[in-house]
């Protein structure tokens, strides 16, 4: 089984970290194809960045489909471009935010999300509402750590995230934590050990759920919003998209 | 007052029709700057098309800002790129879907939406939930009319839409109708006359609401998801975006 | 265009203040007809006061209809008598609470309301649920300022409201504020300047939205609860109502 | 125990019918004081009628309080003036709509409401949302029977209501029916027998629930919207209210 | 009228206390048949205990039915086994949690629940959502008092509960309190007196509501999930159940 | 990895069918331990049956824990006893209803459930609300096929289910179908082929999700309702439970 893990920003160190997380949890016989977008923003912090990240990410998905991918994972916690990707390919596609929420809902009645910046909160909250799982989420919190700070050795990012988890457990009544950024993927087990509750990394969650969907033989339903794109004039740099 | 009306697809006849609708309702002293995207899809029918429409649309918004626009209207009923646009500019931005829903909620307890294709329904439904107005919407219906058929003289598009409105009134208990496509902007008054209920065109609705926001001296809140984009590496065709 | 602004209590200084707010934002060619109820309570602080305010307010709406009003604005943040008014007239009617919520939802993902007394909170909260916009409102707060204190020069009312706004921004995650009383209409711009977020006055909001509905040629739907009153025996002081 | 049953319209035959329903279910030692408003509309069919019904109804509640009533029941399915009444008196007050919904929720997972006219549906629906019990209600249906037709011997009103109940059971999946008008109070047992499901009359339901509240020694909470009216200038026909 | 009050745990002192509460509020002519389960857990603190409490409780309900009970009250705030009981008998069945929520909703716009242990909160919260009354509940709080501590004279249980009520009134905006355990039944009037708000005991609430349902002649609807059990092989200790 | 699949009824042919479904999708290295309850009902059709099924099922879970199970799957679509099981063991536990809903939500925006009998609908609907995924479910439908008819070769059960699926696609706008009974596990692929949409079997779904949770190293959160049972007197046939 070949799982395509696409990092929709251009920062290769994030891709490498996500690949490592994916390989740790993947079952026997599962291979990970990890890519990042060829161009676009170096990190996705809000809807403006996301707008420019989607077209190059869709190119990666088309390439991976051609290379035989059985499923795709979008390694950005905003689930950037998830609808467009599901329209593009017949293979299952999972966002890491979506995956983290589903997994949390299977091990805890109520969870909180700890993400990077406050500006990311509204998109995550809106996604939770759309997926239905907002009723399971006590609160979406921001540790006020920029995405790329997670790539810097020795930054105080992990400490801040840990402090925010402590607040979530005390103030929100959360029973589990979902880490709200692909760049936090290496922190989950350590933070779970410190706090004594399930701490869920969306990358790992999405990879195992993608394997589940492939084993189940399921594909994205093509009735409705994820129907294949209609043929039409498409001009500009992505005209061949 | 200068209102920028951007058609995020590349079909100039739709831009012209939207401009005409805008000018009909604009107050004294309001000028309409109507643009369409320089490239991208000829129509937006689903999230894949939308993905490629957003970057060139954002370019138009930046240009119109520089030209002194007081507010922006996105003339696609999916409210394509609305979050990114609100992050980009400090001026008010309205989507025509959003505007249609708000206006309908001021003249009817319950409304239905009649859009083009079934594949558009999930995005519209998700927007309604996010805006909060899903509780006011009885049903989102598709007349199964392709977007560009609305541009063809003599097509049966208007008849099909009228039949779907009749069903909405009978089956949904709708008290008003929101037309779910920018290309339907010229049909609203006629259909309202036929059916004896308010029939709302999102383009006209958005223009008058944009005027309201400008007169109120209000700007988009920059706390949260619509905060200005952070400076970062942005490569590729929109690297200057 | 003639907009009728009715203050449903009997305090003329509130009417004058609301008229001033209305005239500041009205477009060219819009005239404001400002009235207050001929009798009833001096202020509306809870549902008991509201019960006695509605019949005389409806009389003002009927008179203004006869005088050629194109739309009506009810200048009480509880939207007192809004349903009855919409049944009475075919012209658009807006409550200032409703208008404030809609406008806030166009410039902020999440807003808080700051009203006068705690006893006003449940009605406002129930209105938000009914309108659908409760999902956009972080919290309805009371500054514990009586309505008529807003009419006293030199009272500390504005300070208390400003302090409550500060709490809303810190504690609720609000991105904008809706002022929850017609008597606060003169404070919006100053408070917006102090706090750096949109602060919305319902009176001004309702006047611009009423203008929008008139320009759009829309009338209240008469299917459902706002159907014209049925002819029947009506005795007592409002028997001619 | 003295239960005051107030009919907020002026039609004495409805009062008599409601009194009979109340006396049938009242426990030993409970007396029913049945009144109707001294003036106002002959029936309440929509929010305009309701506006004029509330002030005279509040007068009856004040009189009954003085006469030693232990609780009040408002015998209009719209729960007209319920908030104002709860502010006026410290004794428990129940609306017959509210009571019917609560009782239905104790004997059925899902119920439908069958009311008189379509124009009554939005108020009933909004009440259900406010009370929280909208999630238990499959649908609010109108049999299109005017309120006063229920007072005419030999009318086909009961047949129409029975047919609408049949539709509710077939189409809505309703497990019980709430009759949506005080004037239907004499029909509940017969319709329950015909259809083999619980058919709930709000008048009888409210009387037994009022008895329950009195036995429990409970009074309306005076924190919040039902706080006692504040002293203030109140002019006009209800100035002494 | 004979009301069967079943304590689904095996602690006879709780049964006695519940019986006393029931007899205090029961109307003239109502007799209380109080039972506890013949075996099972000594207290119900979480879903594991509840699983073992239900079969013996159902046996008590069958016995009481045979003895002529007109209605049943389940005296555990989790409403343990309520669905199974409603399927077993045609007589009305009320849970004390359910009853407490309904009664609170008739005297307060918003209430909080104060229960024993934090582990009880999720079940109570889920019940509130299912019943529809979650929208009326500000918060479910735990005083961290074990159930059986309520049976020990001189314990500090009542003090802790009182402190938690004080927090609910200050922090939650609650207008009334529902006591969240059958073992608190003797505390309601005292705590209501101390805090000046309605404090509701579910046992007393359920008994009066059960009387109401019996007087109304209503039985549980047998359409849907509460249909009588189907005949089938049932082996094991409850094979005769 | 050892996955324990427990059938909470006593019908061994259902266990065998569920085991076959599980083994078809399990990954390399996963072993399935399939058990059924030692006693209790032959099928679970409603909450009364469920009450007697839970204690013996919990015994199987304790035994499987002792035998080294890494996760448990409850093979009844009502998710019978899920909370009690999660309290009992530290290992992940999944219900097949829950699993089916989560998987459906990953491949379709909107799904319908097709279950056996109408009496099963309310429990499934309530579960959907509690899990949060009710917003993704268009409708829960019953094919009116008794559970054990699914075990009879040559019954028309599959045809009826297929007809109900056809109605779900036409009438509900469903984009995928979840089969609502463990006994339907062998039908999913055939029905998916016939109808051209994802048709999801909860047993297979739960097994792959259980594998995912094990690979992720996650355990059920023990904060809240799934905390380990407290030591206490437990008498009767399950006194050792």
C-alpha cells in the first residue's frame, strides 16, 4: 500500500518530520511517499497563505495518483484544499485536522485542540463545525508559537505547548488533546507521557486512518461536492492543472 | 464611494451582467468597479475550480484597493476566497452568497436557495452553517442548470429555475428564495413577480450591504483569522501575491 | 426614501439621539422620520415593559405607513414588537438588535454584545438563537447601567461600557462588539477608536440595512407568521389598532 | 390549591371549554379560577393579535394573584405574554404550548404538533427552539382550521385535525401528537383513541404541571429576564398596569 | 394512585430518603411504593455500575406493574435503564434526572446541575443533549462528593454542594439549580433557602410529574424504541426477565 | 496485534460472519479473537434486550483483556455497553455503529443509515447526536428486516435492504450508506457495487479503526465517565464482575 503524504507548504524539514511520524505508525507493507509543494508559502498561517498553497498541492496529488498512491494525506492542520483534492482524485484523501478530531473522538468524550497562532483558531473551529465534531471539542487554543519556530532546535515552543495543554486539562475539562499543527508531530508521545492523557498527532492519525480506508476498499463518494471537475477553459499558470 | 465587484471567473459576460445588477441598486454617488480574474476557470462549479480561481481574484482585490475601492464584493455564490480576501484588505468584503442569506433573513423567517448544479449544494450548505444562517434555510436546491447555460440566450435555464422555486414554496415551506449563482442576477425581479415572494439576487444584495458597511465606517476586524498575512517566503507564479 | 425610526418608549431624548445617529449614516436622498410612542413605559427594561410598549408603537408604524414611509426601524435593542410590526405593514421592518447582529457578522467571525442590565440578557440571547446568529455571538454581557442613565450627562455609563468591552475582548475572544441599547448610539465611534475593533451601533446599522432593503425593492414575505392580521373583533383601548 | 387559568382572548366559550378540561384532570383539593381578557382580540392568530392580548391578560394575572392564585396557566398555545407574566408575579406561570411540549417529551421520543393556521407555525417553532425541545419535535403542522371554527358545533374542524394527525404519524415518524390550540382541548382523548398514540392537550398538561410546581414549593426564578418590573413612568390606558 | 419509586442500587437508606421526599410532595390519594434492587451495586457511579444495576431494577418494575403501579420513577440521576424500563411497561416511567431538568426549565431560563463526582458529568451531559434541554443548562458541575458520603451523618457533603451552588450562580449565570443525585433529596429546600433560587430535587420532581402523567391518562408511546420487547431466546440469570 | 471482536448476543452464526468480515480487512500480523456472550438475548432489538446483553458482554471483555487483547470491538450496531466497556478496560474499545459513522464521514459529506427494525432507529439516532455526527447523517432508515432473518439463507432481507438504499440515495441526498446491523456485514461490497456509492460495514470499519488506535499507541482517556470502576459492594450473579 502506498500512502502519499503531501506537505502543502515548501518547508522540507516539515516534510521530513511528517514522514518520520508516518513511518513510525504505518503497518507492515505500507510505504510512505512524502512530498511538499514545489512552490507557494513556506508555512500556512491563515487563509491568505492557504489560497496560494492549494494549486501546487493539487499538482502533487495528481502526480502521486499517477505514481500509484492508494490514498493521500494533507499534512496541514487546516485541512487546506481538502475539498478540491477529494474532487480531483478517486482515492481517499484525509486532512490531518480531520483525522486528529476523529481519532480523539474515539478515545475521549471531550478534547481540546492546541494549535500555533490565534489566527489559526477560526479555520479550525469552522472545520470542527462542518465535520460535526465541534460538539466533542471543548476549546481550540493557541500556544502563540509561529509554525516555523517548531523547526528551530532549542526553541521554547514545546514548553509553551505543554503549558497550554495543562490549561486545557484544568480549564476546559478536556480528556484528550489534539496537537494542531503538522510541525508538532514529533511531540505527541512526550506530551502524552507528561500529562497522562491521550495526545494526538494528526499526521500519525491520518496515516493510520488512510490505511484503514484502503483496507476497507472505500473511495470518496462522487455524488455531490466531490464530483470530478467538469471540463472547461482553465487559463493561467495552472491552466494544465 | 467606490465598490469593487470582482467576478472570480474569467467570463466577461457574467461580469457585465453583475455590473448591471449592481448599478441598478447602487445609491447616488456610488460607483461600481467591475473586474474579472485575469486567468483561471471560465466558471466555478465545485471546489476544484474554486482552488484555481482564488489567487487571480486576490490580485484583482489588491489592484482595486490600490485604486481606492471602499469595499469589495465577490461575485460567486460559493463566496470563493472570502477568508483570504478579508485577510488581504482592511476594507469590507462581502460574498454574494453571504449577502443573499443575510438579506433573506431580514424579510422572511425561512428561505430556500435555488442554485445551478447539485455539486454546488454542499459548499453552500457548509457556508450557511458557518455563517449561522443554516437555521433559517429550509433547503438548498439545484435546478441542474450549468453556470454558463445562464449566459446563453434562449436557454431553458430560467424555466427550470422557476420550476424549482415552485417546488421550494410547496415542499419546503420557504417564504423567500435566494438565487444561488451570480449568473442569475438578471432573473430576480421577474421570478419574484411570478411567484409572489421575495426573490433575492446576491449581487444586488451584496452591493447594498457593502454600501451600508462603508456608510457605517466599519472595517473587517483584524483579530483572528482575518489578520493581515505574515511576511514569509512565497515562491511561484503568485510569489508577489 | 423615507425611513421611519420609531422609539418604542416615551423618552424623547432617546428619540433625538437615535435620529442624530440615523442622519449621520443615511445616504443622499434618505429622510428620517423619527417618532416615539405616545404613551407606555419611559424605558424598556424587560418583557413586562415591552408588553405595554408594543400597542402604541404599532400605532406609530401605521401612521408612518400612511405618511409614506418606505421602511421602519424599531429603535429598541430587544426588537420589541418586531413580529407584530412585520404583520402590520408590507414595508420592510428592522429591529436594531437584529441589524446589529447581521452587521457584526459581516465584519467579524465572533462578536460579543454589551447591553445595559442583566435582565435584558435572556431576551437578547433568545433573539440571537431565533435569528440563527447565536453561533456567531461569544457572549451577551451587561454593563449594569440602567437605560435612562445613558441620558444623564456626566454619568459613568460610558466608562462602565468601555470596561465591559475590554473584558469581552480579553475573556470572550470577541472580534467585534455590538452595543446593546438604542441609548448607546452616540458611543460607538469613540469606543471603536479606544478598543481598536469594530463597535456597532444597532440604530445606525438598521438605518443602512433598511436603505439596502428599499433599494433592493424587497418587502417582508407575507407567507407565514407575518401574514396580514385577520379581520376580527378587537375591543378595548386599541380596538381600532 | 388555586390554579388561575387565563384565556388571553375575549371568547368566553373557549374559557369554558378550557375550564372543563382543567377540572377533569385537576387533583383533589385543586380549584380552577378561569378568566378571559376583559378586552382585546376575539382570537389570537399571529403576533399582531398577540400584541393587543397581552396587556389585558396581565391585568387578569394581577387580579388573580390578589385573589390568592397559587399558579397561573396561559391558555393560548403561542404562550402569549409568558415572559411578561413571569416578570409580573412570583407564582409559577405555565404556557399551554410549553406544557404540552414537556409532557410529550416524557411519553415519546419524537412528537409532532398539529395547530390551526399556517401563520401560527413560526411562533410555535420559535418557542420550541427557545425551550430546547425543538430537537424532540418532528414537525409543526397546520390543519388550516381557524381558531373560532373550533367553537362551531358541526364544523369539520375535528376531521381535518384527525387527518393531519394521520399524516404526522405516517410522514414525520411522530410517536405522539401535541394539539396546538387551546380550542382543541376537548378533542384529545377521542383523537388518542382513534390514532392509538398519546395525543396531548396543552390545557390539561399545564394544569397538572402547575399543580406539580405548587406541590414542589417552587417559584419562578427572579434572576434574569423574569426579575420584577422596575419602577418607572408608565403612561396611557395601562399606566396603572 | 400508586407510584412506584425504584432505587436501582441496593442501599436501603437511600430508598428510605427518596420515599420520604416522595411522600412530602405527593398529592392526596397518591401512595408511594418504594423499592430497591435485590442485588447489584451499592451505588451507581459511572456506566460500569449502571450496567449491573439495570437487570435487577427491571425485575422490580415488572413486580410493581403486577402490583398495580400506575407509574414508575427511577431514582438515579443518570436515569439508568430508562429506555429499557419504558420498553418493558406500558405505564409512564420517569427518570429523576429527566424530571429535574423539565421542572427547572419551567421556573428558570438557565439552570446548572450540581452532582456528586466528575465521572458522572458525561452521562448527565449526554442525557441533557438527548432530552433537548442541554440548551437550558449552563453547566453540569461536580461537588466531588461520593454518593455514599451523602448517607453519612455529619459529613461535609452538604457544605461542598452549597459551595458548588454558589459557584454556579456566580460563574455560570444559572438562575436555578438541579441537584444531581437521588441521595441529595433531603437537601433541596435548605439549599434553596440559603441561595435564594429554586433548587430542584429530581425525586420530588419526578413524583409530581408522574402524578401529572397519570391524571392526564397518558402512557408511553409504543411506536419506536419503546416498543414492547420481541419474544426471543434469553438465557442466563435474567433469562426469565 | 490481537483484536477482540465481541458479539454481545448469543447467536454464534453472527459471530462467525463478523469474524470473517474482520479477517478480510485486518492487516498483516493482526489476529482476531471472536467471542459471543455466554448468555443473554439471541439478538438485540431494542433497549430491553440490550440491558440483559451488557453484563455477559463485559465478562467477555475482561477475559479477552486477560488473554492479551490490544483492543476491543463491540459487534452490535447500537454500540451496546460501549461506555461500560470503556470504563472496564484501558484498551481502546470501538462500537461498530460509531466506527461506521466515522468512516462514512471520511468518504462522504452526508450518509444515511439502513438498519433492521424501526425500533432500532431512536437508539442509533441518539448515538449519532452524542457522537456529534448527526449533522452528517441525512436519515436513519429501517428496512423492517428482523436481525435473525439476516442469518437465514434465501431470505429476502438483502433485497429489502437494497431497496431501502435506493430510497436513501433518491430521497435523502445520501452520498454513502452505513449498514446498521452486525448481521449485514457480508452484504457491504455487493451493495456498494449495485448502487455505485460507498456502503460501509461497521464491523470491518471498527476492526481497521481499532488497528489504527493500537498502532497510534492510544488508550481510552480515564478522565471523566470512562474512569475505572470504584470498588464497592456488588452483589448478585455478576457480583464478581
